[in-house]
């Protein structure tokens, strides 16, 4: 991203005149639906509990993120990288207060989404690496009046609220089903669900959920796919999965748990057709299996649009080469990450930057070494959680985590193999569900774990806000 890729916005008088009418129609439709939904919500104590716990975690965690980011910029300044990746009018140029408030929500990749939402994918081909649903929603909300940066934050916050609510409901559902395998009784399921929401909202990388990034939207859609599949709503599985694919390429991996739940369960819509017989499906395929064919439609539609508009149909995948991503084999990027972390440790212990022990893409060698060590630490901490998900939750959850992690761990970045792995992990909600159940069994660890997580979240928020690369 540079100042040449941020084109001046064109003024469309006709569309400007249509905004008030569109706003009135939008408010009329959404207000009616909101009233009906709130009526159903207030009549159901389980839903009300989930809504209260989710909203409380949402606003408390977002206040902490905002305070941490604004405080870091007020004390430390905006950082030396601000001008290199920040064209005017995207994340700066809003006055001293506006620039300060934008610090925790609009950095790095946010520039790309803001540029796409405001000006489209041309002329910079690198923009095709960023999938279209999130910037389209930003543009839609922005057409109602707010600036694009505010529209992006609103989309992220609304999606995050839905994601937390869905995680609460899904955790309650699974614990009620497997209460014999996770040592909690049914009456404690709500407590574990509340803890799962807290684990997600206050995780070290949770500041991304209110930033102009796709994390909150993808999390909400992936939770929606699981909830719909568990209840046999296969049309919604296909639609939400397609939207997830239009948000991130990893949305394609949601086909794995969807198919597993369809054939093997657990399902709430009907009892199994067959008993347990090894690898044989417990549910016979019916016509509604065809809805799963919608899952790759989001990615396919985006690639088709690029081809019809004169671009490269595989541009979203070819553009990753600009970040030096390359295929090394299934999960073999883990070995590259271990080697990079080892060389990073050597770099830091040498207390010098004249000799570099690893291939350096750019920047300070000690900073890159710190990133390689930090990213490997997140991956190592995730391994017991992955094992726990495979052991204690239905198979579809573990299969989803393994499938989703296959992409970043098979296509590492040459100089920084595990780049963005902490961000990819934070949206894998089955890890949070397992961690919540594990902490519920160990009440003495809950407060120390929460305090450590909040401190790390504030630290990474401060780094992000001052234009230091995170994840």
C-alpha cells in the first residue's frame, strides 16, 4: 500500500440524494425485525442469559482495547511505520481526536479494506488477496452516512456480538450433550458457556475483533455454520458457508465439519438412521445434502467476477506470492517455523544485528526474530488445545481446526514462516470452548489465566496501535 494506490473518491450526486430514502427503508425493515427478535429473546431465559453474558464481555473488552490503544498512542506516539503504509484519508487525517480513536481499530491490513471499500480493487492487483464480503458490507453501511472507518468498526462489532452469542449457545448445547465426557453437570453448562465467551473476548489477539479486519465477521459466520448444521438447517449451512468463503479463503474448510455433522452427527433435527459401525455414516444422505454444494460458491463467485472484469480468476491466490507464501507440503511449515524461531533465538542472544542468522525480508533483525519466537509460542500453546478438542468435543470440531490450520501451516511465508498464525488461531472457536471447559474444572487457574490474557491483549493492542506489526 502506498499513496498512489489510494485514489480520490468520486462524488456521485445522484447516489447522495438517494441516501436518505435508502436509510429510511433500511431503518423501517430492520426495526420491525429487531422488535420481533427481541420479543423472542426476552421470552427465553437461555437466550437472555447468552445475550447478557455476550454483551457484557463485548463492551468491557472493547473498552479495554480502546483505552489500551489510545493510551499507548498518547504516551508513545504513532510510531515510525505510520507514513510507510498509511495513505492520507484512510486511517489518518481525521484531526487529532479522530486519529487517536482510529489507532486501535485501523492499522496495516485495514488500509487495504478501506481502499477496496472506497475505490474498488483497481488499479492495485495486490488487493485481490483480500476477499470482498467485508469491504462490501463496509460500503453498504457507509452509504447510510458514517465514514468508512466507522462503518468497518460497526460491521466488526455487530459480527463480534453475534459470534459471542453463538459461541455461548453452541457451548451450552455441546456440554449438555457430552456432560459425561467433560466433567461438568448440566446445570454448570451456562457457567462454562460464559467462560467460553470471556476466553474469546479477552484473548491476546481479541483486539482484531473490533478492528477493520475480517476476523469478527469470519468468526460469526463459522459459528453460524456449526449452529445451523447441528440443527439440520442445511440451506443456512450452505449460505453462511458461502459467505464465509467470500470473507476468507479458509471458509472453504467449513465444508469438512459440515459434511461430518451431516453424515455422523451429532444432530438435533433427527435421530441416526444407523447404529455406530466404524467409518460407516450414521445418517443416510437425503436431498438436503445438496445444500452443501453452496459452500464453495462464495470463493467461486469472487474468482468468476475477477475473470469477467478482465482480471486473473486465481488472483486471490497468486497475490499471496507478494508476501512470499509458498507451498512446502502439508503442515511442513511447522518445521520451517521451528527453524526460524531457533535462528531468532540465536539472533537475540547474540545481542547484535550486524550478522543475521536467517533470511530477512526487511526491518530490524531483532524484531523479526521476536516475531518468529512469539508465533511459534502461540502455535505450541495451541497444540494441547487441539488435542483437547479432538478428545472432548464432537469430531467435526477437531476436524475443522485441523483443516483450517492446514492452509497457513502448509503455505508459510519464506522469511517469517508462521506469520499471522496467532490471528488464525483466535477465530478457531472450538479451541476457546475446550479451554473454557478445562478452566472450569480448575477454578484456581481462572483468575491468573484471565489476568495474563488481558495483559497480553493490552500489550498487543498497544503494539498494533503504534504501527508495530502484530501477528
